[in-house]
């Protein structure tokens, strides 16, 4: 085996071990911080994910129509992380969560993903179940306050997550344009493209319109078949069913504009809750988000650097946050001090 093949194999093995979301042990334990880092972690190894996804699609195609394909993967993960904010350790060096439990620099997880794909000529269904557990022995029921000398560990066997479960139907497809409807669960970043936001769950309905036409030929009937295309997606999802809190998002994208390798995408999401939330707070501050995001991408030709690559930039603005002040907590000599910060309604 050549050194190049060995290097590729080592990279695939390393990526296979590392790729995947943190186990979510909850706010009380606070070791894994999965809600904040999951998207970044899942995007780290796009090449491996593309390989696994293409392999799954190939299996579905080989099985033919009206066939069920079962696939999955098993991982053991180790991460060494250091984090500091305003001189205060968030991991290691005596860092603790809100419950007073230490947060170390090491994160060990055991994960299994089980996926089902069912495809027919005009319908499809996808389901992914994820078991992502922190490594270690089970912790006893008594807390550290009651039994500090007791049998304490970080392991758990209760973290079962239905990551994806949605089905779709192709309403129309003439080779130049297509209209699909999908209903069910996934993450927002699985539906809408983002490098800044969309870390939350999407439990709802999604409409997708796809057109194989260039932006300059939208009304030209003979432009079908170009390498340029554009799409429009719009969806609504549940935020809190107890108080009928629903949200919606939309995205418009133009791909390979004028065969230039440039993609442009614009998305908008409305999180606002008008009325009382479950805590009886009127128009809650935590959902005052009307976000617009602009993304510009340049895709390099494989001949230029011998493989596919792209460079991108994104800018986000919260239209509902320009007049709001945000509370900032800073550390001073080991103690947190609360102060009012300036408006922070943009990101890039």
C-alpha cells in the first residue's frame, strides 16, 4: 500500500472516530455542551459525511424502488478541549457548571446511529435514531451534598434521541422544475444552509421548489439543462406546543450563477412569540429574533487544486434586536459582575 493510501486511510479512520455530536448530558451535568457545538462538530468532516451519504444513496438505488435500506455506524469519541472567557476557565483549571460539578478538558462518548431509508418513485421516508452517551460508570442516586465519598461517575444509558424522522412527497417534476413537500423532524441546519445560526430542532413542514434554470434565464423556456439552478424553500415548525408558539423560515438560493461557480443564498427566520409563553412572560425576550442571513460562496473547479473546495462568507442581522440591550456577565478576580452591554444584533 502506498503512503498516499495509508494517509487517506488514517484520515478516514480519524474522521470516523471524531465525527458526530456531543452526548447531551443535560444542563445539570454540563460536561458536553452539545447544544452549542453540535453543528460545528457535524460540519468538521463533510467529506466523510458525503461519502457515507452517497454510499447510502447508492444502496437505495441498488435496492430499487419500494425498498427499505438500513444503515448505521458506531463510534468511540475522545476530545480534548480548552475554553476560556474573560480570563475565566470554562473547561479545566477548576471550571464548574451551575450545579457545582467540575468540567474537565476531556470528553469521552460512545455513539451509535441507526438509519432507515425508504424510497419509492415519488415518496421517501428517512429515520435516524441516535444513541449518544457519555462514557463512564453510572452515578449513584445520591448527590455530592448527601454523599461526597460515594460512587460517582459520568456514564449514562438514557440518552436516546430521534435525530431525524421525516417523510416526503414529490408533487411535481418535469425535469426542469420540481416541487417537494416534507413533514417531520430534523435539525434546522439540515433544511436551511447556515454558517451562523439554525442550531435548533425543526419539527414541522417544509416546501421546496427547485428550478434548473439560471438566474438570468428565469423566464426563458429553453434554458432547462444548464449547470445553473435556483431554489426556494419555506417551512413552519413548532417551538412550544403548550402555548401555540410556532415559527417559520424561508431560504432563496442561486447556484452556479452564470456558470461562474458563485452561489448566493438569502434566508430569513421569524422566532418571535406574540403573547404569553409557558412562564407567563409577555412577548418573551428569548425569542425576539427576526434574522436575515446573506451567504456568498465560490466553488473552485477540481482542476484548480485537484479536488472540490469552496470559500464562503456570511452576514447575519437581527431586525428585532437593534434597539435591545443585552446583559453581559464578566469575571473580575474570580467573581462575576453583571453589566449592561451594547446592542449585539449582527454576526458574520
